[in-house]
């Protein structure tokens, strides 16, 4: 399933537009990365997500999580 399909499926299920799905997802990622008082495990996890800018995009975040899940299913430990 590609990102476009994921956004459309979520939008349909939630009764909102694809643009709103993207905005809400990015807002949640931004909030998590900008929050100063986070647990050590959360900080470690966030550092394991590769991204180009200051904060990961929804696409970067989801792609990284998907890769980690696939690695776990194959029996490899994600980094």
C-alpha cells in the first residue's frame, strides 16, 4: 500500500479530507519532536528515525516505522 492509499483510507474512515489527515499527522509528529520533557526511550526512538529536515515528514516517519516492523517480522532487530 502506498502513502496516497494510506491517507485516503484514513480520511475515508475519519470522514475528513486527505489534506486534513496529513496536517493532523504532521502536527502530532511536530508536537512529539518539539516536546522538551520526554522520556529517555522516546528520545532514543526519535533519534532512530532518519529524516532530512529539522523534524521528520509524515512520509519519512511512516516509512521508517514500516521498515522497523518488516525487520522485526523477519527476525532482525531494527536499529
